[in-house]
C-alpha cells in the first residue's frame, strides 16, 4: 500500500470514519504495516462496522498471524470472535451489491439456493434506492433498502458481499 493511502487509513481510523477505513482496505493491496495500522487503530466496540472486510481478513488471517506481533494478532482474533458472536444471534442473511443474481435468474446462483433448501420468493420492493437478496425462513428474495447497516440492524441480518460468503453463511446457519 502506498504511503499516502496509509495516511488516509490512519486518518479515517483516528476520525472514527470506519466506512472510509473499510473502503481504503478493500481498495488497496495491504502490506503487513498497513494491516498493523488497521488492526491497532480499529475500534473493537464497533466490530459490525468492519464486516465488509470479512472476506479480505479471512484471506489474510494466516499471513497476519505469522508476521505481526501479539497485539495486532490478538485484536484480529477478538474481531473475528465478535463477528462470530454477533452472527450467532442472527438467523437471516443479506447479500449486498449483487441483486442481478436474482433479477437475471442466474442459473448457478439459483441451483445453489435449491441445494441449500431455499425456494425463490417474490420480490418485496417499495421504491427504495438499493437492492439486496435476503433469506427468510426457507425462501430467498429480493428486497430494497435505504441504508445497509440500518437494514441489517433492524432485521437482525448477517451481511455478506459475495455469492460465496452468502452461501457459506447459509450453510453455517443450517448446520
């Protein structure tokens, strides 16, 4: 990660702008110094605000644990435990940023849902600006929402951002 991006990351974390911090982490190739800065600077009391980084953190977890010190590794594992604890309270899942999988009738996506015992429900749309695919009981369907975090908090949903994470979260809830 370029030095200028690291400065932006540190500034975002210091200003409690976790959304900007997450965007910086997602948009850049993170070196160990950048991971150290992020893990040391994040606010663990707001662990849910970092959930968009879940895939990237899991992909880099082994490398982080091998190359960083005790404190960042402890904080990383604390973050993962908080996410796990939060997800145990939640019974439904939302897939953000990929409504076309539902809208276009993506065969691969739909066959995966059927394998997981979910049937396609009718869309629940009321004119809000964003769309997400959600699970509810034994169905999945398209809904619209205004604010991602508020939506997940209100309906006690696990947010996901890739088809793979969505499927894995469904499997974990069903096990």
